[in-house]
């Protein structure tokens, strides 16, 4: 089979990323290693899902190319284990025994796609690129959320109380009435909140608070 690889697109991916391959067929592991390394990406291969699970660290970006039917822990069971541990590494299922129920279960568990063997080398590389880019975005979002949480935790108890009223849409006068304090006191708290949260408008503060709660729409994460 002739292999056509669009190197320019793949080489734009973060070169620190690792592609993990879990497949019990040594010939497939060897072939995938050659293919993925040929575009400059790092690869780790595993025969068993349990081996991958024991060695995997979610700290660096990457994606997982996973067979479904492997000895011991199946590919679908590995997906469930990853979810239980809070790991959201993008998964590309590649199997020679695909069926609709299996594909549906894999996709519901978060797989990027369910590809049947034999799969085009370029198609697989495209999904690998998509997976790594998704993982990088996920990690950036988690880092940003961590920073936002730390900012909110720097607020005093009263500032957090005022912030809750602000993001719920109350004016400073309404907040002052609820807290039985002066309007100027509320305004002073608001100024400190905006400074500590590093925002310049109430809509941005609301968006930030939604992001901290994990309820912000996917398209509104840029602050």
C-alpha cells in the first residue's frame, strides 16, 4: 500500500506530544510506530491495556490509538478506567471487528472516532493530529480554570459574598440593602473583586464565574 503523508500539517503539532498505541498485534504496533515517527511524533506502544494504564501520566499532551479486542482488559474497559480516574486523553478506536453497538459505546465513552481496519494512513494521521490538538486545548483549559479558582480563593469571605450577588445581576444599591451596608462599601468591595479577579467588566466576571463552575458554553471560554 502506498503511503501519502502530508508532513507540513502534522509537523505543526506540539512536538512534545506522545501518541500511545495499544494493540496486541506486534506487526501492527511496529507499523504504527513507523508511521507516526515518520512525521516526527513520539510513540509509546503497549501490548496490553493494563500496561498502558499503569505507565500513563496525563501531564504531557498526547492521544491514544486503541484496539478494542485485546487480551485481558478490553479497549472499551480501558476507556471506562480512564474516565474513572479523570483522564480525558483523546482516544481513537481502530478495530478489525467493529459493529454498531461497539462503536456507539466507544463514542459515548468519549472516543474521537471508531475506525475499522484497514484504515488509511493519512486518515489516521489526521485523527491523531486532531486528538493531540484537543488534548492540548483541554490541558490549557484546566490550567486556566486552576488559575481562576486561585483568584477566587484569594477573595475575602465578604468579597465572595458580594461577587455572588454581582454575578446574579444585582446592582450595588441592591447588594447594599441585602447586606445592610453602605453603597460606598459595596463599591469598594466590587473594585477589589475586579482587581483580584483581573477583569474589567461585570459580563467578563460572570463568564469567569461560569467557567469556574464548569458551566460556561464551549465557545465562550476566551476571556
